[in-house]
C-alpha cells in the first residue's frame, strides 16, 4: 500500500517549437508519462488510474513512456500492463526502458515482453515512424546499460531531419549534443522530490544541510544521504524544459514516489503540443 506523501497529480502543458516541422504535423499532441515504480509501495492505484484517465481525456495523438515501470523485481509489470492497456492514443504508444527496468539479468526481457503484449512499442536503440518519415521517433537504450551507443542510431538520420528522442536519463543530453535533437524527453530524477520554491530541487543544498545536522537526524534522510551524483550528474535538469546548446530537453517529474515523499514536486502528466519554429 502506497503511504508516502505524493501530492495531487498535475498536468504540465507546453508548446515546443520544432524547426522544419511538416505542416501536417502542426499542433500534434504528445502525452508523456514516466517513472511509475509500480511495486505496491511507490505508486497508489488511485493515482495511476487518475493519470491514465487524465491522459485519455487529453486525446493525445501519441503517448510516450520514458522508463522505470518497476523498481527492482520485474514481476509487478504484469499487473501494471493490465492498467496501461486502457491508455488511448491515435498513433500508438511508444516506450523506452529505464535503469530499474534492467535491474536483474532477465528484467529487460520480461518488462519488454509485458509492454509489447498490450501493443506498446518498446524502442531500444531503435527508430520508429509513428507519423511517417517526416518526424522520426528515436528510442535509446538506458544510459547505464552496456548498450547505450547513440551514434549507431543517431547517425542513421540525416542532420536536416527533425526528430524526437526518448532517453530515460537526462544526463544523456550532454552526450547527444553531437547530434540534432529537436526534443529529448526524459524522466529518472522524479523532479528532485523536494523542491524549494523559487530555487529548485533541495538536492542542490544537501551537502550544506548535512554539515549542520547532528548524526541522529541524518538517518531519517536516506534520500539525501545517497551519493546523488550516482543518480544523475545534472541536477539542474531535474525537471521541466531546458535548452542545451541547439537541442531541447524536457524532463518529466514521474508518478512514483520515494521516501521521504514529494514536496512542491507533484507527480506529472505532460502534454506537449508541437508547432513549427
């Protein structure tokens, strides 16, 4: 049973400009969902149902899922897909895997098969064309896997070709500066979980905080005690829209929640509308 403080689901809406976007793709809508961590602890059934219903109410042209469907044991994916099969979109559902989806040796296969069984297209260093060849959708292997080789995929596309890239970990945006990325969609960070309004994720300040805390209170802050550089290097990209050189990145805050919970960092469904630059 999920008992962590999560807060109310929020729909974040943004319009993204894409150079050379074909006229017939003007105004197309994508909905992004990420970081479910469906394991009986980190995501309530009510929040999941609300996220699915909200997604369908937005009437998306395309749904994209950016990883971490489970936490460690992949077994819960079989229950999760019974919920995800109710998602509706005009041009299908596409997904990439996150680091938690490849936790065990067999996890990648089990999670992929489960998602595929309900018609979700799982991309692992692959290119898909849900809207035809005018706007490819690139799905990369997880950054922490041995198979993260973006060159083998990105070099298949001509530099003049607009494209959307799904990559679970936003740190990959630094690597992907070598190529054109009109829009990268990521998750992984959960938005930082605890946000200081007007300043950003509290994780920025955790080292200073720990220096002033006695040892006993520290044990109640396991999230802050982690070496957060192992989670992600670029915490400045923990959530929202970012311009990185010529590329564009959007990071979804996810649905699942870890201890100690979320504060000023609500779980998110993202609605993205594409327009011509």
